[in-house]
C-alpha cells in the first residue's frame, strides 16, 4: 500500500472520529433523563479488515461490519466502594463482498 492511500485512509478516519465527537451528546444528559438502558449502533464499511492487533485479514472488495451494543445500568448513584454496575451485551459481524475465511466461498467471516 502506498503512502498516498495510507494518508487518505488516516484522514478519513480522523474526520469520522472528529464528526462523531461533535455529534455525541454529553453522558450527563442520559442521567438526567433517568434511562437505565442505553445503546450504541455502528455500521462500518471499509476496503480492509484489520484486527485491533494490526493483522490484515482481508484486503479485497468491500467489508461491512455492523455492531450493536446495549448497556444495562444495574446499579447506580450509590454510596460506598461499588457505586455503579453496568452490564454490556452486544453483537458484531463481518460481511465481505469476496469469499473470505477458512471455508471457501463464504462471505460471512464472523
């Protein structure tokens, strides 16, 4: 991969992070509403699938990775050593436009 592609990819990711930070609401607003369940939905589309440890798993076609998380506030605003407990549940997948993974002709990796 040449430097121009790498710089463009890094610039796009930096822009996406900056946009997400500007759009995000403060965490205090959720507490004032009294919500005990909060969620996060992410839908990433890329031309590479790179693991958090830096392993380049896929570099052909389009990779779509939807993520859904639910945060269940079990205990909050308490006194003592344990003031807040949150349970996180979620789902993540990786769909590819080209065959990928250990089994041939599969477009769903995980």
